[in-house]
C-alpha cells in the first residue's frame, strides 16, 4: 500500500513573508508621505512667488517621519507615516506675513495707534537692512540729515502724515533730498520742498489671503496614490 503525506511549509515562512510585506509597506508609506510634504512645499512656494510675495516662501520648510528618522507610527490595527510643511523662520515679521497671506488678516500698529507706511519717495531700508520706521528715523541718521518729523493731518479722514521740512530735491528721477544750502542758492536741476511726506499713518489695513493652502494640500492628497506607486518602484 502506498502512503502519501503532504505537508505545508513551515509556519515561520508565513511569518517571515508577513514581516517582509509589512516592512515594504512601511517603507513605501514613509517615502510617499515624505515626497508629499516636499510636493506641498514646492506648490506653496510657487503660489507665493506667483502672488508677488518675493522670497517669503523661503521662510517655509518641510520634514517627515522619514527625514527625521522616526519611522512609522504603529497602531493596534496598522501604522501611519506623515510629513508637514511649517514656518522655519524665527522672524515674527515673516511669520506674521505668512499668516496674513495664507489666512487673511487685519494689520494694526503695535506701539502706536497708527500704522506708519513709508511714503513712495522714501527709502524702504536703513543701515543694517532694517525696515524704515518712525522709530528708526533718528537712530539711522535721517533726522540729522533732513531734520525732525512733524505730524500733520492727512488728506483723508482717519489719516495722519509725518513730514520733514525745508529740503531740496531733484526735478527728475529720485529726489535725493538735501538740506537747503546756507547760502540759499539752489543748484540747477533741483527745487525747494517746504514739506515732504515721510510716512502715511492709517488706523489699520486688511490683507486678503493670496495663497490657498487647504486647496494645495487637497491637491497633494489626491496625488498620494501616484506617489505610493512611485515609492513601490523605489524601495
């Protein structure tokens, strides 16, 4: 009598295969979520540049469970992997600008009831690269050059002006303000300005959101299936 015995593979082989599949899926999840974060950062920066926000996008960064070396977060019924886009700049001004242009905001003066905006003819930066403000008028040497600032009513309700007086300016191009010569003789190509507006003061101003972060994140979420397939080919 012939006797046939059929036996299955060692159960440890199934466990090894299961662990292999789990590790593969974890690596795919880490890679896909990492690429998703980088994609979101790129799209946000592109939209900021398209909205004429200069280099504000450079104040943003991204990281992920993969880049930080954390691995996946295991749960009782599975695991998760994630990435994020964050503000990496410590500058309060940069952080405030990003918040304004991604969420919208109403901006008011901090140390003054007035929000002071440099007039069109004025320089925007002073020594050290600091933004020109009334508080820096004296410390930057502008008061010694042009004289003190005086507050006068603006042309519209709820507006004030800070002005300096008695200087000369070029007739064409940049004004290049200078004190009136003691001799009183004005050089050719220049004119006397009895009053020059240095700052316009308003109570507040509103900034509409220019970058739609939720829409970008939804777009990246929709791209995750293709990112996962791409990750399968890499890991």
